[in-house]
């Protein structure tokens, strides 16, 4: 523990979910680096990038209070000092989230690679809320035989069941009530139940609602041991994602 480094990569706008990642990192290592970098390669439009919330002072205070020993907010040139050579997420990066956000996971892997090269962590901590991202990073690390343990932390939810997200602050009170249908749907137990529950809320527009095999990210079969519901959709122009293991109340 004493000689190890735990990295918590973030794009800032820290909330209680991020702080849980930091606390988990501190359990693993006495050196916890929290990165704050809004990665332009993950955004589909310049408007979304410019509108992303930024609060360096507030994020730094929150991270240190949660157990970070270093908060690193690199400049763009530190992460991308030369021409960007993107890392491909492969076929898995083109389904579900990748189908709706073309190139997103290539951008994720590219920045994660740069962060890993800079920090050289023994552990990297990610939340389960971005489950496809977590799956892709784990697979990439294994394929490249990197000496980094990828640690997954369960999704942190508000008392009403809504998964914590930096985007939630943009929800109106009505939009927030609408968004609660997502966690209710994930508790329905199967795809038919999920779709039936989502259909009760006309204010939510579905991008996808599927049940996948956690170990392959293919569609789950009846015999699949570990099934996970994944949902993405829109509430008043704001895109939200969530997931939950079938049979879980997390």
C-alpha cells in the first residue's frame, strides 16, 4: 500500500459518486491522485464541451477532503502534446452507447492511456455507472497486459434512486421526477418489464433498454449467469444513462 499509486480519473464536477471512488482509492493506497481533465475527445459537439460544468477550486477541496493526496488538473498540452493518435475501442465501442455517441469510447481510451502513462498507477478506480466504459477499459488493459488493477465501485444513488451524475444539476424538478423511471425500470427484472415501465413515463425518450451478459457485453441469454440491465435516454434534452445487475437493488 505504501509504495502504490491509486488514480481516480475524472472530468471534474465532482459529486458524491466521485467521492466514493476516492475513498475506495484511499483504502488501496496512501497515494491517491485525482485527475481533473475535461477530455474534448469524449464530446460530440463544441457546445456540449463548452457547457460542461467546471469548478476547479470546489473540486479540489472535495477531492482532498475525501482522501486525495494530489489533485492534478493538466492543461490540454500536457495530455495531448503532439498530434493525437486515437486508440480504437473496437467493435464493443460501436454498440449501445457507441452507436449513439460515435467515437466516444475511442476518446475515452485515448485519454485513459495518456493518464496512465503520466501517473503510472497501480490501481485505477472507475464507477459502475458508466458500465460499458468500465468494460472497455478492463478489456483494453487486459489485452495490453498493463500492470494496473482496474477497480470497479458500485453506482452511488440519491435517496430517490436516481444515479448520481454531473448532469443531474441540469434537471428541472419535473425532469428529475421523470428521470426516476429509469431506476424503476431497471428493477423490473427483464427487458419486457423495463420497456413496460419506461412506457409509463411519456417524458422519457428511450435510446436503448437491453439486458446484457456482464462478462461479454452481448445480449443476455436465458442461461446467462450475470445479467445487467442498461438504459439510456432523454429527459428534456438531457441524456441520462444507468444500469443495474438484474436482481439487485443497487
